């Protein structure tokens, strides 16, 4: 059997097998003494059986058995000495081994590893292989022992039959006994086995007396064994009967001296043994088939029972399914009619076959009016009909089961709705090749409106209906890409409204919004459809010109915009004439990306503002360099605050009557490491733009208060310290708190501190200004209205706000000595302030004419380079020493004042 491959013998098992080889060899010698019977037949059959059962693992035993059989063959021939014995022993060894290997090899080539007793086909192949093995084994025996076999006639047939019978009688029971386990059935038939043995002994006795006549008695005995006993017992009995019959024939023939009878007896016995074994194997196959049939019948019976149960279950399931189908059908009809979504069933021609109540409400057509109409031509816009037809055709002709589609539909009342349809294919049970489609819709009109609104809000400015920053950036990037690809130019125009904050503050935000809407409309009218107008925020607009013919084309568009914006605009509260500052940059000449172009446009627009507003400026490389210088200056200014490079200079304020120093004004200076001493005009604009002006103002206030005590000690009499507040400081919500903290920390007498506030910082929010000034007044400091007369609200400021002093505007002062109108204004302002008991001061006095005019007009205090420049804090001691020593620092007026023509360069 295949499962025996790889079997290894133990020493004990191997010894037992070799003893069996020796016993079979002795039995063969005994038969050979009575008749010409090969000694090798019985051990060769046993070895052949071992090879069938154990395959290659039995080869060592087969070699040992062949050696034992060869030794037995040599002993039968009785050689005179050991040397003569070697040849017949070698002949017997080769013959035995040849029979075993030839029979095993030929069977294995034809049947593989199957056992010879496994089926009748295998047994027939075994007989054929055994026949071939015996025939091959006879040939070397004849060649190597011709003298010993000379008396046999014919020798080949005699040896072949004897070898075949001996090997068959030994191999078959050996194969049957391998793995044999006694069964209960065999034990029950022990009596029958004893009877069979007694009958065999009687038959053998009959054959001894009558060899050929009684020989046929063996056939029913063998048939008896084959049909009644188990495979092992039957094969053993058949082999024993065959060998016993042969022995009886040999003994009987020997006594009769008729050797030819032995050949005939061997032939008959060989046929009986082979046929009986074949019958037993056939019976075994029949038993196996019967058992298999019983198993099949039992299995089919179980399968039929299971099928019966399944049929019962299926009948029950079908009954339940029919009930469920009826319920589902009722539910479907109810769902179809009561569903809130429109449901339509159409055929392959898009003709409506079913139409629920929700579809009636959405379309405005009843079921009777809709059935039979073509859905596409009746309710779908022409531009969407092809897509609907294609979707339906795709579902009907392909393996797709569902799809979706969004369409717009026309209602009976002319309304339009956006509907999202889910399409599913339906197959008719009666006609599998006929399909219909069910369309379940969802009205998404409001969703689409919301999406459109969100898209609009995400890309457009809701106030002016122009593009917002995001959309403008996207359009600009597309225009730049196109310009780079096709070699043309595009441009970005940046503009904003001059003094727009003033309009909002005076006229209100509604007027400002209306103004912005009108400006956006005017700008849009000045450009082409392919151009983009955007509101970037506040009053800042931008225009992207998608394709321009150089700077000339850009300037022409910008001029049109500038002219349109200067036309009067009607707003709530009156009519406005506004101006705008416009900056232009070109791509790709000025830049190749959006950020660079927007930066360039901003720089050009800033240059337009500095140039006097209401003009157009093109971007240039110098602007970029200026911006870079400002950025460097901004960084250096931050470092100056950290490294202590800032300093305070003080310019004295003189009493116009006696020339005494009544105060000093703290003026900021920057000791730049490379550029030297810088005045506020060199860096205050940068500080204001970078947000550092507040920090600078706090530094000036703190240090001026710290140095105030030293100034009082140097002066010998009270001297007021004047500090200028910038717009960012003045508008700071914690101004009063910060100033109070500085006064408290420096322990300065607040009456010695004068706060100068520019009139322009007060004109826009007078109510808030009054509140802030009253908070400062509570601290005890003095308040000075700087640049008095520069605005339009001077009289109101003097009436409503708690100022202590006023300082005449320097612009008026420059023209007052030479212009009667300007002089009259200054006289009026001084007289007005004196009437209100306010001290009048004037700064920026440069010429003797200005000095004479102010003294004659009654100005109380004078300040300017005519008297003393601003000096560092270290030189104040010298200034006060001279004043305390009685030196006259205020020059006398060399002439009487009268109006005359100004010098060529006033202030020189």
C-alpha cells in the first residue's frame, strides 16, 4: 500500500523475515528432493510480496532472502567442495533476485504503488508481472545450470510452472497477511475452517493414490475457501491446498515413475490457485461495491429526506413570500403615492408610464395629463434632453443598474426647478428583455440657490457686485499665465478714494456705501468685459486688464477712470466731488506673479498719494528701492529703540517781553550709526506706517519727564516742558492712564508739563476730543493747541475745549509779515486768544520780519532758530548759565514793523 512507503525494519523484524526466507528455502529443498522443483520459488515469492508491500525499503531483505535461496540451491546440488559450491549458490542468488526484481519492477511500472490484491485489475497485472518475472528468472537458471536441468523435458516449461506456482502460492498469502487483524467473523467460522482442513487432508490422500484423477477435488476446496473465508484465510487456504496438492502429486507420481504427470499437475494446480485467488478478489470487489452501494443508497436516502425537508421549508417560505409580496405590493403602492419625492416610471422611449402625487404637485400636471407624454420633450429644457436620453439609453443597454442625473424642469405655471434624479432599471417578469426605468427625484432648487449665493459671496463683493480679493487673485494668475505663454502684456491698476474716511465720518456709512457702489459702477464702465474690477476692502479697488498694448493703453484706461471718478456724485446729504490716487504695474515687465504685481501697484498708488493725490503713477524700480530703504529704516528704528540710539533735543521758548526762558520743547533725534543725526522728518513717516509711532511717543514722554527735574535745577526757576502728541498717541484709549503713570513714576510736578496737540487731530471727533482733553486736564498738565488756525474749527475748539495756550500755525506765520490778508488773520487769531485769556505762542520764527510782526501783534512767547536752535540735553546747562548770567538771548527789533515784499528766500 502507498501508506507503507518509507517503512523501516527493526532488527527483530528483519531477523524474523530472514528466518521466514530460510524456512521457505528448506521447504523448497524438500520439494526439490521429491521432484524437479526450484528451491528459489518459495523465497522469491515471499520477497516479491515484501517488495510490493514495502517498496524500496524491502530491498535489503530481498537481497538477504536471495542470498539464503542461493545457498539453499547450492546445497541441493551437493557440490564436492566449497569452490564448486560457489557457482550454483551464485546462480540461485541471481535467479531469485531476478524473479523478485523483474516481477516488482514490471508491476510497479504498470500499476504504480497499488496493492496486487486491491482489485481484480491489479491482480491480473500481478499475474502478468509474475509470469514475466518467472520467465526472466528461468533464463539465467538454464544458462548457469544446464547439466543439472538436463533431465527435465521440456526444462523451460517445467521450471517456469514450478517457479510461477511456488511464487504465487507464497506471495498471495503473504500479501494478504500483511496488516492482518483477526475479526469476530473469522473466529465464528473456526469450525468451518477445521472441517475444510479435514476435507483437504482427505483430498490429498485421494490425490496421492490417484494423482490425476483426484486432482480436480482441489478446485471445489479452493472455491470453498475463496467464497466462505476472509481474504487472508482464503488466500492462505488456497496456497496451502495448491502446495499440498503439488506435494501429493509429486509423491504419487514418483511412486508411479511417470515424471510427465508432474508438469500436467503443476499446470492444473497453477490454474486452480490463480482462478481461486481471482474469484476471491472478485468477491472482495463485489463486497466493496455492495458496501459502496449501501452507502450511496443511505446517502441518497438522507439527501432525499433533506430535500423533502427543504421542499417543505421552501413551500412554507413561498407561502410567506407570497404574503410578504402582497404586503410589499400594498406598501409600495402606498409609498409610491404618499412619497414626498416625485417618482416617475418611463419606458425605453422616455414615455411616462407611472406618475405619483408628488410629481403632480411639482410639475403641476395630473396623472391623467402626464401619462403617455414624453418626459424629455414635455418637461425638460432642450439643452438637457440629450443628456437625459443618453443616461436612459446607457442604463437600458448596459449592465449598469442605476445612475443619477440633475436636470431643470418646467412646471405648468412656468416655474423652474432643479431636480436630482436617481435612475434605476426595472425588468418586466413577463418579458425579461423589456426594461423600464424608475426615476426618483429630489427638489434641490433651494440648495442650488444657496450654493449660488455662497459661490457669489465667496467670489464677489456683496456691496459693489465686483470681484473680491480671492476671485481677483485667481483672474490675475490666469492673465499672468496667458501673458507669459502668448507673449503679450497684462496690467494691474490699484486705486482708492482720497479722504474716504472723512466722507464716512461726516456723511455717514450709508452715504459711503452708496458712494462705493457708484464708483464701482463707473470703474466697470471704463473697462472691457474680459477685464476684472475688484474691491479689495474699504475704499480700495483694483482693476486687472487682461490684455493691453503697453503703458499707453493702461494710461488711457486709467485716465478714463480718473475722469469718471471726479464727476459729481449724488449721495444722501448733498453732492460730492472726489478724487482718487491710481497706481499701475505691468506684467511681465514689472513682475511675474500676483503678489509681486499687487505690491508694485500699491507702491505706485502710494507714490501717487505723495505726489498730491488725484494723479496716476506707474511702478518703477526706484519705487521698489525706496520701499526697501523704508523697510531697512523700519528695522533700524526698532534696533534704535532697543540699543538707546534715540536722544532728546530741547528748543527754548522765550518770553516776548523780557526774553526769559519760560519753557523748552522736547524734540526727538536719532543718532544713526551710519547717517548721523536724523530729525523726525527723516523717520516719523516710517514709524507711523510700521506702527512704531506709539512706542516712540511713549519713549519721548518718559524721558522728557525724567529729564525735567534736571532742567528745573539748571534753570533756577520753573520751566515748562513741552511734549508733542502724535495722532496715534492722542487716539490711544489709555492715553490718560499712561501719562498719569509716567508722572507718578518720575514724580514730576504736572503743572510743569505742557501737552501740545495738533488741531487736525481734534476736528473730526470733537465730542471724543473734549472727553480726552478733560481727562488730561484732571492730571494737572497744561494743554496747548498746536498749529492754531490751520483748520476750519478753530473758534469752536477754543470755545468748547479746555486749552491753556495756542501756538500759531507756521504756514500762516511764514506769509504774515509779507501778506496783508495773512497778517490780518494772524492778528485776529492772537487777539481772539488774548480775549479768551489764552497764552499765545509761535514756533518756527526764522526771520527778523517774523519776529517783529509777532511782537507787534501781541504774541506772548516766541520759539525758533532766530533765537536758539534745538540743543541736546547736555548743552542745556550752558544755555541756562548764560540766561542766569543776564545775557540777553532775545535779540532786539532793529526796525518798526510794516508790510513789505518778502525776501527772495524767506527763512534763509
